[in-house]
C-alpha cells in the first residue's frame, strides 16, 4: 500500500513530463537534451525508491511494528498458572487500529528516502525527490493515503484474521490464536498459481479475470488514488 502510493506519484510525474515534452518536441527536430536527462534521472530515482524501500524501509517498518505490537500486547498472557488467556475480536481490532498511529507520525517518507543521511544525488535527482515530497504534503495525498490504508486494513481483517473469531465479543483462547495466526498470515497475500505468460495475458486483458494482489484490486477503484495520479501527472 505504501509503495503503491509513492509509485503512483513518481510514475505519473514521469508520465506527465514525457507527455509534455512530446508535445513540445513537435516544434523542434526531436527531444531536447534537458528532456532526455530528466527522463533518465527520473528512472534512476524510481529504481532507487524501489531499492531503498526493500533494503531499508521494509526493515525499518517491521522493526517499528514489532516494537509497537509487543508493547501493546504485553498484558496478553497465553498461560498463567492453570488459566488460559483469551482475547475477543474487539481486543484484536483495537490493536490493529492503533497500528495506524505509526504512519501518522510523519515518518512516511523515511521508508522511501534517506532523509536523515547524506544525499549522494545530483541536483536534478534532488529536484525530482522534492517534487514527490511536495505532493506527499498535499491534502490530496493525505486523503488517498488514509483511504488506501483503511481499505488495506479492512481487507486484511475480512480476508484474514477475522475468520479466527466466532463474533465480535466471544473470547478465543490465545493459545489457539497464536498457532492459527501463523497460518492465516500466509493468506494475506497469495501469489496466483499461473505461469508468467498467463499472468501477463491476465494483466493486459481488457477484462482481467483477477488481480494477483487483493489489496491492489481494491485501491485501483478508489477515486482518491486516481486523483493523486492526476495531480502528479499535471
């Protein structure tokens, strides 16, 4: 979800720049040197975003989540003497709701750009990153981020952990939940069992049969994400 939001900005920024440059090039004998430099540099920034997120951002996010969950659930006891601990769906839901506070601490960009490190980038790269950061501070981005994350958390609940409970208020033994959670987390994202060629046909089909990722399927329909792409393009 976080990566989708960031790449929506970057890809539409690049697409908008390429589109405008093509219109301008009609009055020239081809693209300008400045245009070629921008396209290449933007692609470099795009790849750097991928690399930094998966090599650093994900690890940072996991560490914050683990520390947060450990602190919030420290009073949950699986076994105390002869008593077995239990929690309700409401208890579990309150923890997942509080996890949202992590992304509300204004640390979102830290998962994608080394803001507190020396920047080994040239001026053009920094200008492109600044463009992205400006959009990340806009009301349009904040609305898209809130809606996308809310939808992703709801999808994870409905398709995953909510199935472990009978209803909202009935307690379930923690000793059972711990074992089942290890299995159910594998269903949060399930890769399609198709070949690469079949997957490519599904993606480019006029009416694709399914999305490989259920979270993307939901976000793709959000007007706020489409609007984020529009302002980034323009």
